C-alpha cells in the first residue's frame, strides 16, 4: 500500500514549496513532490525560477498584487531564519518612466499606488536621477520612484530551498520525482510518479507552474495562457564589479511596450561569475500545450529577443561592456483575471498556479492561501478583494 499523507503537493516550485511550509507548520502530514533534478540533466518538467534573481517590491498599481507582495516580504527574514538560507537582498527597486504629467501616466499611477500603500519611496527627477543612479542612462524626460526599503531581489532557487527546508524541519516529506498521474479514489487521491512511486492523500494541490496545463494533472483544463520568455545574462568582469556596488533592481517603463524592460544588478551564479540580468521579451509567443512547454524549455530560447535585450542593455547601462552574454528560456503563466488561481478543480484536487509574470516575490503569501484552502475546504480570501477563482477553458 502506498504511503498516506493529509496533503500531497505536486510541484516543488515557488508556490508549492511555500504551501508545503505553511501546511506542515500547521501540523499536517505533507508530501512535496517535484523537480526531478538539475536543468542540464533532466528532460522533464521545468520551473519558471531557474536563475538567481527575481525583483521584489511592494509598490504595484494593483492593490491585490501589492498586498500579496507585502505579506510575503514581511515573512522573508522569518523564512531565512527557519531554514538558515539567505535569499533576500534588500538593494532597493527603482521604477523609472517618463515623468508624471508627461502625457504617459505610468509614473502618475505609481505615485498614487505608493501613496495608497503608504510606502516611503521618493520621486526623483531631473539631474538628481542621473546623480543618484550613475549606472543608468535614462531619456531626458524620465523620473524615478525609489523603494529603498523592503525591496530589491530574491534568489528564487534559494527561496524554494529555504521553504523546502523549513517544511522538512516541520515534518514534510520531499519526493524528487515527476508526477505522471492523479487518480481520484473514493476517499483519497493517488499520486503516481514517473519512477513508479505512489503516495496518497486526502487532498492534493497542483502547483506545477505552466505545466498545470497538463491533462494528466487536472480533471479539466484550466484557462492558463503560457508564454515563452527569453532572458539575457551579461557577464560582469571582476574589475567592473565594484562600480556596480549599490545598484538597485530596475523596472523601466516606456510608452512603447516593447521598450519596457526590467534589470537586476550583478548577481553571483554557480559558475562563480556575476551577471546582470535583463528581461522584457517583446515577442508574444503562446505555448499551447504541455509538450510545447517542454520543447521550449529544452530549446535555445529566442535569438531575436536576446538581440533586442542586448540593445536595451547597452542603452540603459551606460558604458558597460559585458565580458560575455548568454540567454535562456523561461515561461510566464497568465490567468483570466490576472491573479493566481487558488481553488478546487474537483472535490479533492486543488490548483495553485498562475504567477502572471510576477509571483516570485509574492509566492509565500500565495502558498499560505493555498494551504488555507485545502485545510479549510474553501479560499479564505480575508483582506483580498478577489476570490482567486479558477477559470476553465
Ligand atoms: C523570465 C522571468 C522573470 C521573472 N521575473 C520575476 C520578477 O522579477 N519578480 C517576480 O515576482 N516574479 C517574476 N517572475 C515570475 C515568477 O518566477 C513566477 O510567477 C513563479 O516562478 C511562479 O511560481 P510557480 O510555483 O507557479 O511555478 P514554478 O516556479 O515554475 O514552479 C512549478 C514547479 O512545478 C514543477 N512541476 C511541473 N510539472 C510537474 C509534474 N508533473 N510533477 C512534478 N513537478 C512538476 C516544476 O518542475 C516546478 O518546480 C518571472 C518569471 C520569468 C519567466
């Protein structure tokens, strides 16, 4: 007979690992199943968090996303302490765009959001912008909002590791395998992995990122639009590192969407080198099926998008000559209402997915809501003005 748990979570990603921590802290018997191995070796299900930096910040024009972020950020240090793993770097986040009242109202909205959230983040205009951020070269009419405290970046892989360790410390079991089927029996769900293991649980959470599209995991296909993304990494020479000290994360918004981008300061990677990462892939390629997602992850990403990002980088980071550049594939998963799906797809199978390109920073709170769902039998939306309901195709 297969081992039995209160809850099995399919997907040891950002949301799944967070849910596992919250459930096991609540005293439940939990198994967290996912991510068979490292990128280079496995041919299976990939995560949308394979690099070392994701921007984190509270200010968001959408109050629901802002609250999801704030609640998560408030717990970062607690998770670091519980796991002994550092993942949060409070380097600040600068949002730069045409100045308020310039005809493009992006920063006007950011100012409103800032005030509504009561975040201390000054508006920096004119020459002051160039003086405060000597690394960046912005068009003349630009201004910036700097969220200096409670913002910067998280290392998403370290965060998942931290959540997993904290969950294990509270008794969760981690199974490194790919799930190939979920079978609903009368009183449980049987979860079977590719390597032939099987476990069962009263309730299962599917938190498989873009792979939640898979017909093997959910009884009905959810309305999830998975988009291919390419990100560029620019190697920073050892002699250049000191000059980037103090550089914040950067979101650059332009009237033309294809000129908008985000950028992370130099971050160390497993090869011992530091890379500045830039994203803002202007191509809009939809991956319509699970096999298409696998193929995209195993491929080389888009050279065209990488060229676009290389051009953007040379415009924004003044005088920077990367030692080398390379690019990688990733995916973002969009829901119909623009918030994560947190709900039951059947009596015993729940869904926790749909990062909409911005859930890394907020994954702990999203995981907490998912844990509350399966523990209590319904989404306890509390202070949120949405029910996070799943939409189906
Ligand atoms: C290029 C890029 C940049 C981003 N930048 C930011 C940012 O700056 N700030 C921010 O907040 N967010 C950012 N995001 C978004 C963020 O990374 C995602 O929202 C987040 O990773 C989603 O978490 P998830 O748990 O839903 O999915 P994932 O992190 O992808 O985790 C899903 C997990 O499920 C596993 N899985 C899938 N199928 C199976 C199966 N059959 N069996 C077992 N396991 C399975 C996968 O291996 C994976 O580990 C970015 C995303 C991308 C692609």
